[in-house]
C-alpha cells in the first residue's frame, strides 16, 4: 500500500517554463488537495477536489491549475512558472470530510530561477 | 477567513524535558488534528480530536480539544531526540468547505541530547 505518491521529488524550472506535479493515491480517497509550504507560512491550500470531475480553489490558487479525471490522480499544473512559486508542494488525500485526517505525500521541492 | 494561531513558533529543549504547545482561534472548530513533520517529509497525523473537552493520548503525546472549541493543546512528555521536527495543529471549522483543514504555522522543536 503506497499511500500518496508525489513525483518528482525535486525540480528546478526557469521563469516562464511550465510543468506538472504528479500526485497519485491508492486508498480510494475521494478528497485530494494540494498545499504549498513556505518558511513561516505553514501550509496553504492551493486547490482541492472532492471527487473525480470536481475541483475548487483554495487560499492561494493563482498561477496553478488542476484536474481530476480519476479518483487516483490529482496533478497540479504550473503554466508560467514564477520565482514566487518556489516552494515545497504537498499533495494530501482523505475520505470526504477530512475528519479522519489527511494522508500526505512526501513533497516536491520546486525552485524557479 | 478562519485562522489558527499556533505557539510557540520554536522551542529548544533538553532531552527528557516535557513540551507544551497550543493552537487558538477566534472561530469554533469541530475537529482538531495534530501533525508532525520530519525534515524532508510530509506531515504525519499524530492525534485526532472530535469532541470538546476530549483528552487523547498516543504514547508520550497527549492532546486536548478545548472546552470552548476554539483551542487545542499538545503535550510531549520526556522528550527524546527523535521528537525533533515541526508540529502542526489543524482544524476543521463550521461552515468550512467539505474536507478542508486549516493549518497553524507550526512549532519547530529542537531537542538537545
């Protein structure tokens, strides 16, 4: 049972480049979300999804796009990377409701130069 | 929006000492969760609290759901070097989007052997 798998673990992008951060879970969780973690800022919600075909914005959605075509996968797309998007990104999943707590992936450390 | 104030921001303690940290909010929360993040990893759930006044233990860790539903406390007894990491509180409030958790900014714990 792999839990939540994020790839890649590290990435360096040039300003203006685009890329997709991958997230997959094998726990049949309906709820999936993306957070970014910056020093002193804690975890801030970017986008979330309560099921396949349903996505919504979180606290800091600008510059990011998501899609949820399957229950298992929830990729995060950066279309025009900017230095302000340098951060550590975490994907999380749970049963709907979040009361049971999220399971987090191990993160993707992204640097935009 | 809802916010969690977590304190202290950081702690430097001697091995064997007890540790206390807390989270407060101006809003009522229905669920409180405590996570630990090891360096280079995603947060891992330590304790979940679902009822006001609830006191729950997990080994040397004890957490309480405040009676006002606006705060929560985490205590670690007899700290050891592997307790080092960042501890996050998280809550799910009334009226929040399905499944979304609000995270505190974290307490960074350092333990001197």
